[in-house]
């Protein structure tokens, strides 16, 4: 999806800005005006106070920041608790840092919320981190305040850092749903950080802009890793990003509506196929169960691709507990989605 014209205009203006020297090496800790915009956004969007000097850090996309967080906090043998199925980059980041991954199941029976009591005591004792992601990729599940309170309580009991990834917080598909921040909870900043990305919300995945906010010590340690690995975000991007954040909901509303229509097209196409999926309230994905006649998500995805040319992402690629599902992305226009569903329906493979 093409970015909103205002987003492109702001970047063009920053590129042409002669007042600021935007084409030099950026400061490691980011531009003050972008960090201040992050602080304003948190206050306006969630009612959360963020110190722009110590509790916010611009990132070259949130994926980069998450990887550097794990480099800062995981030693050999340290355990990271990751809800599964999950964004595959979490799994790779833990491996690169040399940590041990423990997948915490997200099941449809529990609305794709983690059963924290299922984590063995000996695993929790070795854990350093608990990572959650709501609205969730790939399941489309959304958070509740009670879930977040349970996570914070569990983290306090086991002295864990909570990593909250809210990359899809502004991509609600249900008019009655509005995502919350984990940092809204009283005391959350004592042990939590939160990552946000511009990629999906503003349709700029290749621009690589995001940020982390929350616990000042954790933010400082991520910065320590960054100073040895990169120079930070292109300054024109940060200045454009500050203006985009300040623009509020006006730039996002059309994107939400587009994805809502695409979601509805997918859901309508799945019904005659007999594939079950909970209608997602947010994100740009539909998480659908595979037909019972197939042994694995890979087998089903390969069959669909071979017979119809339609690509589904096999659930197993999103972690152990992704097996039995496929992820359908809402990246194509409604007509293409309808065509894809018609091809599958007429192929006789389901």
C-alpha cells in the first residue's frame, strides 16, 4: 500500500531542508525533536509520560532494536520466554544473542493469550525476558488489561524484563477496539520497554524507522549496543517521523479502512472453504486453520501454491505452536484477494 501523501510530503520536505544538515551522520541517541515527538505521542495516545531524554530511543526499525536488546541482555544459557506463534525475527534474535528460547503457547482456546502458569518453575527461574506482542502477529489476537496485569505480576515475581512489541497498535480493524500500551500499567516502566514501528502503520517498511520507550536503564543499554554497531536513523527520516507522529489519526484512518475491507474479503472467501479463522480485530493478517485432510501447514501451503499460485505462509514458520495454521496477509487489493479465494475454491484441493 502506498504511503499517505502527507507522509511522503514530510519526507520530501526534510530531504530539501537547508536549515538543518540532515545528510550528515546522525547522533547515536537520535534527534531531540524526534524523541520529544515520541514523548508527545505516548502522552496523547496512551496517557503515558515518557522522558524524551532518557526513556525514548529512535531505531532503524523496531526489528533492529529488538535484536540489540537481546544482545544487551542475554548471555549463554539465559532463557527468553517468547509467546508462540510469533514474529520469526524474535526466534532469530534470541539465537544470535546466544540465549535459550522457551516458547509459551498461544492457543485459540485461550484467545491466543499465554498461559503463564504453564511455564515450568525451573524455566522461569532461568528466564531474563518475557516478550509479548499485541495486537499479535501472526494471529491477529488483541490484548486485555487483565492479560497485561497478569504479565506484569508474573514478571515481578520472577524478576523479568517485559518486552512489549506494539507494531500494530494503530492498525485496528474493529471500530470498537483501540489498543493499549503495556506502559499504561502502574509500575510497568520499572521493568518494561516497548517497541513501535512506522512500517505497517504508515506503509513505509523500507524506510526503517521505529523507536523503543520505557525503562531508562534498558533504553540506555540498548543505546550502548547501538553506539558500537551503527550511527542511528537518517536525520531527514527522524524529522519527517516527528511530524508524522504529531499528525495523529488522520494519516492512519484510510489505511485502517483499506485493511478492514481486505480482511472482510478474506473472511468471506474462507467460509466456503471450511477453513476456520477468528476475525482479527487488528493487524494485517488472518490466521486460518488448515483443512483436516492435510498433515502439516507446509504440506497445505505447498499444495495451494502448486495448484493455484496462491501463497500462504505456513504456520510452522512462526514457531512450534504455529503448526496447523497458515497466515494470510492483507497486502493485496480486494479484487486480487477474491481471485485468490476463487482459485482455491475451484481447485478442489480443500
